[in-house]
C-alpha cells in the first residue's frame, strides 16, 4: 500500500510540475478596448479600428539616428507608420455606442488606427498591452472639411481635423495659411494646391502636419491612385517650410520660387517627393526621404537650378535619391544614403560637389553624365558601384565639361569602384580623370586596377570624330582609410572649389 500511495503521489507531483511549466511558457494575451465618438453625432457605428505591431522603424534607420543624432530629425513610429503600408493583426468595427473590443492580442506594443469614410483617420501610438485588458481613453473623429478652391485671407487648418482638397485649389497673394499640429490634408487624384501667399506650420512633440493622397485611406484594397502636389509658386511669400510629412503623393512638393529653406520635413512613399524648377538659393536640410522606391520615382529632382544645398538629410530605399539636370553649383554634403538604387545623379550640363556623405549598401552611389562636372570629396562609400561616369546619348564630353573628379574618398565596392565609359572629345587621346588619393579597400595597385573599368577595359570603338574613353588616374592612392571621410557634423564650412586642371596622361598596366 505504501508503494502504491507513493506512486500516486509521484504522478500528482509530476502532473503539477508539468502544468506549472505550461503556465509559465504559455503566451499571455489580452484585450484592447475603447470608445470612439463621431463629433456632433449620436450614433457611432461603422468606425474601422485596426491594431498593428509597433516599432516599425527599420533597424538601419535606428542605427543612423543613434550614430548621428544631429542628422535629420528622429525617425520613430509617429513619422514612419502609415496604416496603408502594413497588414493589421486584427480589425473590428464599432457598434452604435462607438465601443470596440479587440480580443486575443498577445502582450506587447501596438498602434491603433481608426477611421471612417468622410471622417478622416487617426492613430494611437505607444500602446503597451501587459495586462488582461487595455482600456483606451475616449477617442474622437471629426467630419472631413472641404478646402475652398480659392483662399484670399487667413485660413487655419485646425489640429486633429482632416481636410480634403477635391479639386485644384489656390491661395492668392496676401493670404495667410496656418496649419496646426497633427492636421491631415488629403489630396484627391489630379488635384493640386498652389500657394501664392504665406504658409506656416506649428509643431508639438512628435506630431507633424500630414499632407497625403486619398489613396487607400479608407479601403486598403482599393486601386492605387495618388494625389498630385503642393506647389509653392514664384509669388509665394514662404521663406521657411518645416514640420510637414508628405506621403503617398505623385508629386509631393513642387517648388518654383527662389530663396527657400526646407527643413524637418518627411517625404515617405511618394512617386516624386520634392521637385524644384527654375530657381536659385534653396536649402534642404534635416529632412527624411524614405521608401520612394517606384522604379520611375525621383525623390529630389532639380531642374535649371542654381545654388541648391542638401545637407544633413537621410535617404533610405529610394529608386533615385537626388537627380539634378542643368543644375549649377549644387552642394550635397553631410547626408546619409542607404539601400538606394541610384543615390546621386548629375545630368545635362550640371555642376555639383558631393562631400562628406556616407553611403551604405547602395547599388549606384554617384553617377555623372551629359557634359556635367562632378566633384566627389571625402565621402565614405559602401556600394555595388561607387562612381559611374557615362555619356548620355549624342552628348559628348570635353576636358572642361563632362569630367568627374574624386579625391580623398573611401571606396568599398562589391563590383566596380569606378565604372567609366564616358566619351570625351580630347584630341584623339583618352581623357585622364583625377581620382588621386582615395582609399580603395585594398592596397595593391593591380587589385585596384581590377576595381576600375575605363579606357583599358572598353571594347574598340569609332574614334574618327576624335572621341575616346576616359582613364581613371588613381595613383597615388591611400593605403589606409581616409579618417575624415564620411559625415562630419562639426564641419559647417564648404570647401572652396579649386579649378579643374588636366594632369599629364599616365599609362598604367591594367
């Protein structure tokens, strides 16, 4: 009997142990609940409420924010999250009293999106579910307000309200538009908002003014149709544009006025984020240009400009980060480029200087063509191709127009460090390009030569008109990394440009 009793006791103890282990490892789940009111109504059914995982910012961006806190502005869920970009964990609808309950949610951190056609949308961030039920504070939606087609005096976009631009809208000279924090301005397909007067924004904590398209706001499965743009015209009195998030637009912001500063803005998931035409003196700094990755998109496009400065911006996953055509005296410095296809392109008789930038996991870091002159100084470049020089169709280069110069850079390439197949009209001889004093990730001259594609590697071609390929003059070169290459945030002064001089042609054994 004693043996039998002991056996039974042992079985009970083992069972209790197993149950305790199961309880310790069992995933804990809870409920997120709340109530949402429609302002001015007594019936609140049909509001869509979706729960999403929080902490959506890619680790690469977080690392850049930590390493360079003075670069751009902090990128967090408040500026990065958009419900159109993610699949919800669960979606429910409010009843007539506006109540909702989302069950069976694993303990963790979440974002709630709530919206209804004609009533706008909003988010609740920083939801930490660590108990059986998380009951949210009272939420509210306000009816969408139609922006008038013509604004003549003062017009205020009120905080937490949603506004819709359904057709072309224009503010007249002398008008004053104020956009308060967390205003949402929705632009319908083919609509454009032209600003001829003043436009100012207010900022509070992490909130920004949101300018976006009506694309898929209320129906994630609807056809992708994007709105057009906000345009600051030549008549606009705006001198500083800040604290605005542009998203899901075909043309996010169009600039046709001189003397403008664009800062602390976000351009996320657009076709063409920022377009600048026929202007002088534009400063673009402390902005984020993220995930403008359609193959035809141009994130920052400058045409016929003079003195455009891009500084302390972050570029991430863009098809083309910066393109300048007929752009004079462009300066691109202290920017961080990540995971882009084409990061910087200079075309059609442009002149530009790219200095103190960092490139990480890019496909083509810097490209130059169309009789454009590009200086590349003190950059740190991790890319498949670091520098690409080429001839645009029927557009030849010369010793004074169309050269690429690169000094004191760190080139770390997974393919060619330099791909040079630009055609030059230079007395029937190959054109020497100054690539002295760079670090190539290797220290053997022959190994460096194998990282370069130029005249010695190109197939035979017609030279009857005097045209020939360029030669990359890379000797002397650095045998250790350039210590002050890459982002230098304490460097606030531009390097004075030195005139381009042709070196004596040297023939290397490639």
